[in-house]
C-alpha cells in the first residue's frame, strides 16, 4: 500500500507519477543559455578563422589560439607552453566551479593567445628564431572538433541510454508498492543518552564556541561548518519532538543556541569571497543574494526547531544578527529570511537560484522549497504557493533526466550540467532532507519507488542476516567527504538509511543497536561518542531519532502543543532527562539519569499541566511509591534521588 501523504495537484493519492515518454534533452531555459553560448563560440571561431586566412604570422598565431586554447603556442613552435596552458585550463575549471571565478577559463584562453602573439618573432627551443609550424592549424581544429564531439557524444549517449529505460521504468512504477514508514517509538538506550549529552555539551559551550566540529575550507570540502550545524540541529529537533515533548525547557534552550551559532562569522564569512569573485559584489550579507546553501538550510533548521519546540524567539524582528568584520550588521528573523529566499526564487530566470554564484544545485533548491513550505505550515503564510508552479516546472524541465534522476548542478550562465564528483554519477532520484515528500508528494513517491528498485534486494539480504536483534557485520571504514579521515560510522549510516527506506523495523533496530556497538568510542565532547565526523554524527542522530516523526512528518505537522503532564523544572545541570512524553495525555513517561556517572543527585521535579487537586504517583524503581498532589494551578512537585538511570511513570492515583 502507498504511504500516507498530503494532496498533490500533480497526481491523485495513489496514482503513480510516470516518466515522460519523450523528454527533451534540455529544458527551455537551459536551451536558451546553451544557444547563447554556441552563438558566442561560433563568432569567436569565425574571427579566429578570418585571422588565419588573412595571412601573416601574428594574425595566424592569434587565430589558431582562438581555435583551441594554447594551440597558438604550437604554431609558434613552443609545445611546452601548450602543456602549461592545458594545466592552467584544468586549474581554471576548478576555480570556475569551486569559487565561481567565471572569467578563469576565458582569461587562460585569451592569455595564451596574447602569449603566442608575443612569441611570434621571439626565440625558440631547438629550432630557429621565428619558426612557425603550419601543421598546428589542422591540429588545432582537430582538437577543437574532437573536444566538442566528445562532449556532445557523452551528453547524447547518456540521454539515449536513460531514454531506453523509460518504458521498463514506467511499467515498474505502475506496479510499484511502497512500504509503510516505520513510526513506532523505539526504546532508548545508553548510546541515545550519550548522543544527547554530546549535543547539550556542544550547544551550551560559550556562545562563540564551535568545539566539536571539523575544521577546514568552507567552500566544497565537506568541512563546511554550516552543514555540520544543520545536521546536528535537525537531529536535536527530532529528539525534542519525539522524546522530550513534555520536558522541552532544556532542549529548547539548546536548539536556540544551535541556531544562533549559525550567525558566527566563521560559519558564513566564506560568502564574501564567493560573492566578490562570482558576482563582483563586495556585499558580505549572507542572505540578501544567492547563497541558498546558507539561507535555505538555516530557514529549514528554524522551521524544524519551531515545529519541535514551539519557540518563537526567531520570529522577533532582528533576532538573527550577522556582524561583519568592519561592524556592519545584517539583521534578519525567520520571516525576513524566508522572504529573501522567496525573492531570490522569483528573480532567477532559471527558476532555481545559486549556491555559489552562477551555479544552482538541485539539493539546495529543494532545501529552499522546504524552507518556504515549513514556514507556511508554522505561520500560515503562502510563500511556497507563490513559487511552487514555476519551481516545479524548473525541476521537471531543466533538471529531470529521462530515467527519473535529477542533475546535481546547472549553470545559470551557460546552461551546462556536469558531474562535480560530489555524488555518484552526478544525479539522484531525490534529495533534501524531506526528499520531495512535503513539497511535491507525487514526485516523492516516484523517487522512492525508483530508489527501492535498487535498494530493496540489498536490504532484504541484510535483513536475513539479523540474529538476536543484531546485525553482525564488520563494515570497513569509508573515507569521509572531507577526505581527511575514514569512518566506521558512514557504512552503518547507509545501512540504517536503507533500512528506513524499505520500512524494515527489524533491520532498523538491529542496525541501530549494532552500529552503536561497533562504532562507540567511549569519548565525550569535544570528542565524539561514535567514530565519525560531525556531519556523520548529525546524520546518524537523524536516522536514530526519526520515529515516530521524521523530518518530513515534523515539517508537515508543524508545532503541536503536547498533552499531558509536563516536566517544567528540575536540576537540569545535574540530571540528564532523556525521555518525557505522554502517549495518553494523562500519564507521563519520564526517563532520567545523573548528568555524570557516579554523581547521584537529589533533585526536585516540578510538573505542570496537571489536574488540579489530583494526587499523582511516581512509579518506577527507586521511587519508594512517592506521591504528590497538584495545586489549584495544576502544578505539583516531588523530590527524588537519582543514582542511576530511572524510567518512571507519573500518573493519577487510582481511586
């Protein structure tokens, strides 16, 4: 049976969203950009050809240089400089993508031409001064035609290969059955407590502290502080919503601190470089223009924090302040940040707007859509509806490939898409933390079905290996995205993610238990309790804590005030409250342990939202049948000694 999803204008609740039978090779806007590039290159080549036929060594050197970068050096008998030019082109390509230096390739190309012209009458290696090699001209044209032909062949062959799969994939989609998502509460264990402890230690370090994160370059290398903070915040939001709805005080304070850490200059100062190099804009404001990889992700984080805790701190005007090195302050709040994302969507001709200037990533723009949707759910606005139709058209026309996968990246300037090496093959069926399920449910169902086609057999094989609630695998460490260390946690994250995809509760529980046993380090903040990077730690927590609500369900639900008794105050610094929830709205399930092992605490527990005048009993090991009576204000308290982990039930005394 199909998963329960919200209505989607594109399809009925149970109808599969099929793939187009004859999709275009590129979308209309990408086609316009590519045509503009082709015309410019044709004119460039025409000028080069005219220079070559005009005669004269200087004109010919310039013309051959225009045919193919560095070919002019071959014409003037300097072949080593051809190699230098090609190496410089590779560097320029990296700079074009890595820091949006869009002029890098043209500068190398033009610079090589200027150099070749300057050497026309100059000295040579191994040949006489002023020697020219006329055979360099056909070599240059062969190199140019070969390069263009190779690029066209790669695009065309990939398109045809994927197009050939469409009938088979559509037949599969018409019959595909999506498993129900696992939503049952899971019994928390010692590793959950250690992970929560780590989150608190990280969040409550001094306001300017980021100890516990991985440090490195902030552009592409996997050490971006912003993404580490994102994943940790999402994981903590799930813990708050699923396990601490009836004791929100401490985790709400921690999540508010996590959001504020996004405003630390070290997290967002990278944008000044990218904006200056890529947009020729010196404004360091990280929200105003482009930079969806920061604004949208932060917006989605705030959505989750508000939906999990009900905090309204970031709805206050100027509650998010980004202070630049010279003292300039860029003030935002949840509403103005969301409006900036919406405005950037509207001003982008492509329909998606850039992460790095000129480069629009699918995943970042999915996060942008999530940011608008989540804000609408919490605040009753309609920002997503304002851009939805155009956004979906961009996704379906500009980024969709014939087999149902989406291109990872596309240039807003020239319309090209290419494999950046960040994801296998440069494509994926879904992305973003919600994988389309909130913004485009029919697309989410199609993507999930296509993912299941490959994942289900693998997960079934792993499920068959579960014995006594454990998955006895010694998975080898895998290289982290920042390429500086390997981690045993990464392969377990893949297993756990696959188990959740197929809805195999038995495999999920086994993977959670076994991964903790295999990857535990016994360390505490600023070291990590499991063997992995900070980003991997965040992903691991998200997957462990995704029931009954996952990030999608939390975003679609929004904030719902919890029912039942609330733990409003206790010795938060001495105790670790790991669970506080009321499933029936009458009794409270409370799990608590000493903050530090070997440090028992005698603490007062203050409860609110009680029935006035009713006597409540505290049931559980070590409580000695403690009772208390709620006052007229629905508040009551009891003193308990906590020497070891306790699981308690607080409920009315039966009459």
